[in-house]
C-alpha cells in the first residue's frame, strides 16, 4: 500500500541492507557530538519520570478519600517536591 502511494522508492532499504535506526548516528564521529547525544537520551528519560510519580501520589489521595487535613498537607508537599525536583525518586 505504501508503494502504491509512492511514499517509498521501489528499492527501499531493508534490514538486510543495513538500514537501521542506529545507522543515523554513525556520522557522529567526534566525542562532543556523542556526549551531547548521550546526555539528551538520559535527560529525556529523566523528564518522563515525574508523571508516573504524580499518578501514584494522586492514587494515594483517591484511595483514602476523603483524606484528613494532615494527609492533604503531606500529599501536597510530595507533589511540590516532585514538581520542583523531578529527578529525585
């Protein structure tokens, strides 16, 4: 179907011919480019961590609904810590 739409050439590269996602990074010959790529991957992973943690905190609030006043203060402080310092577990 893709060939019918002519989005790919007739001799599209297959896996056997060396077409790989990692082949995109072969031109990164210097160490600075590789360090930037590595830091980008690590920081992207760290940026995705707060959302599941926030979900766990909200689930604890929902599980014990209605929460007491002390529990509300604890959960709000946890949410603020996650929002301020997303890299901390």
